[in-house]
C-alpha cells in the first residue's frame, strides 16, 4: 500500500508544481462548453436539452488532452524505465498513476460541472444526476485512456494518435453517462444507467491497469 | 505415427512460398464464386415487390458487413496468438488483414448509404447497426494508424495486438450501448429488424458473394503478408 500512496503523492506534487498544465485542460473544458451556446443559439429549451451531451463530450476531450501527460514526463526523464524494472507489480504503479491523473484532471471537471450546468439552465436535480454520472464516468475515461497513453508513449504523432485510439473506446461511457440525464428528463429511473456506469468502472479497474502495464512493456522494450 | 508440426508454417520462411502458391487459387475461386453470385444477384433473384430493383445492392452490402466484422475477429485472433506464442507471422497476418477489413467496413457503409437513399429517403440514419459499423471503421483506423506510426516493426505488431484485443472486448459493450442509446432516443423511424423474409435465391446470391469476399480477403491478406515478409525479412523471401 505504501507504493500506492507514494506514487499518488509524487504525481500530485508534480501536478501541483506544474499547475498550469492541469489548469489549462480545465479551462479548455470551460471554453468548449461555453462555445456551444454561442454556436447553437441562446434558446433555453435547446440548451437544457443538449447540456448533458455537451458536458460529456467536453469532458471526453478535456481528459484526452491531459492523457498525454500521464506517462510522457516519466518517459522522458527515465523514471518510467525504473518503474518497469522495479520489483513491485507494474499494474499497481499504473493504477496509482491513473488515480493521481483522475484526481488532477477528472475530479476538477466533476466539481466544475454543476457550475457549467447552471450556464445551461439546468435544475438542481438535473445537475445532481449529471454530476453523479460524471463522478462515475470520468475515472473510466482515465483508466481506458491509460491504455492508449501507454501504447503511444514516446511516439512522434502521439497526441493525435491517442485521440484516434481512445475516443471510439469512450463511446459506451458517453452513451450511458449522457443517457442518465436523458432518462431523468423523460421521467424514467436513472439507477440502471448508474449501475451500468458502475459496472464499466469496476470492469475497467480490473482490466485497464493490467492492459496498460502490458502496453507499457511493449512500448519500452 | 509422426507428430504433426503445427508450427511449421508459423515461420515467415516457410509461409512465404506457401502463401505464394495459395494466392492464385484463392483469387481464381473468388472470381468464380463472385461471377456466379453476381449472376444469381442480377438475373435469377426476383425483383422485390416493395423496393423494386434497388434492393439488389443487398448482395454486396450484407456480405461486406459480415466480412467487416469477421475480419476484425480473425485479426484479433492473430493478435492474441502473436502475444501468447510470440510468433512473428501472427503480427504480420493481423496487419495484413486490417486494410481489407477497413475496406469492407467502408464498403458496407457506402452501399448502405446508397441503399438508404431510395428506400428510406435518407443517406444516413443513426440506427444502432449503422452507428456500430461506423465505430468499427474507427477501430480499424485506430489500428492502422497506430501500427503505421510505430517504426519498430515488432513493437508495432505487439502494440497493435493489444489495441485489437481491447477493441474486441469493447465491441459487444459498444454495440449494446448503441442499441440502448438508439431505443432511448427513438431516433430512427425505419427499423432494419423488420426485414421481410427473403426468397431462397436471394439468400443463395448473398451466400455466394460472401464466400467470394471471404476468398478475396484470404488472397489479399496472403499477398500483403508476402509483401511484409519481403520488406522485413528479405532472406526468407529470397530463397523462394
């Protein structure tokens, strides 16, 4: 367990010292979300209808933007190689790094989403559903993204490639996350959607760190 | 009783000449089945009483859609074998199959659009099947661009293999999510599920063309794998 806290602490400290990185993807999220009313028009009915979809797509893109940082710095200064050589299982290292990544990129999005929901004229209950779905969904984005980040570590066209690899795999999270708000709007139960998001989260916790560790070994050999 | 050496043709060295010998046979058989299938499609199969002649694109559309999914599965199978047995040829086969798979996925989408316009009045609907076929195309493109971006061939093969396997695990989830999404939004007014029962000759034409596409894919993969071997291991190719 000490390894886990050690890596999470280390990554959080690094993120804190390079605050502008995390902040810029957060502002990217805010700007993308704010662009939609400008593009679509200020009609309150339309905006409320598309709020959850817009926030989800923006969260996907913002996560994607920060994924490149997951292994890149460690790869450049050789830390990643030491992690591969370490006695501790690599998947645990990856899981800890993903956890730190979510704390610095996913969690701020979740905390900010109620505010963005207000921009779109959502009611309190709608905001609660949206934020809850994002809370369950954004860790999945970090976990699946780690596989893509591990596969593209050290590649020239890494960041564009990462988007091509990861975005199709994000579709289920997007569908079920946004559908939770849709179900709430049409008076249906939201619990099935939350259950599926939870199932996706558990499945990716079980499989993604292991797969990303395998991908890292392939990329670094 | 001599044991069969299952791994004999798993080395590029012995597979290269075998692939070369198989290509003309597969191509010839593909042409034979293709011509017979097209004859059945255009001259034997009856005109549909609802859709008229425009339905005949089904003979290309459905086999292409079948092949697009089947090739992804075969590709992921080779990818898995490559990771488990660490054989060079498996990665080559996976990469040789991918462009053909992507081509059939594109063909299925394209013919689907051409078919949709006269029958539904629209080029595209966000139907669950159409959407998941589009996502399949994205997965193929991801595989192709990842393997193309990595210069070291072995790393490219293995990284592509991981991606193909992740894709295969995700395909059922994606399909399920898209079906759910579609029923929740009630977007598509036309359902593909209520297709009328087919005449036997129609089914025959489709099966013939599916076999033709399958043989063509084999031939294309063999040709491409030969090029890959020639590029990476010139010595294996030189002795042929």
